[in-house]
C-alpha cells in the first residue's frame, strides 16, 4: 500500500505527512475531509488527539498563525 494520490496541478505523486494528509512540491495539498486545496504560508499542520469511546485517536488538523 502506499500513497497513491496524484497532484491535480502538476501530476506528480503526493507525499504523505499524516494519515489522511498529503502534500505536493508545487503547493497543493489533499486532506481526507476537505479534498484538494492550495497551501498558504500561514498554515500549520498538526495532529490533534480526540477521544472516541474508550480509544484516543490522532487526527490531522490545520491551524493558522
């Protein structure tokens, strides 16, 4: 298995930062719930812990400076 996301802008393979979050060198990113979007310099990508039932899951979030 591996990253099979292809950039819609330049056609290159996107690299996975977190599960559900991929980036391309040209400035396009893909997030599972949002889809494709353009990165800006004020975006910070982080993992946030969420409690689901008895389990703690880490999900990627986008924060702004």
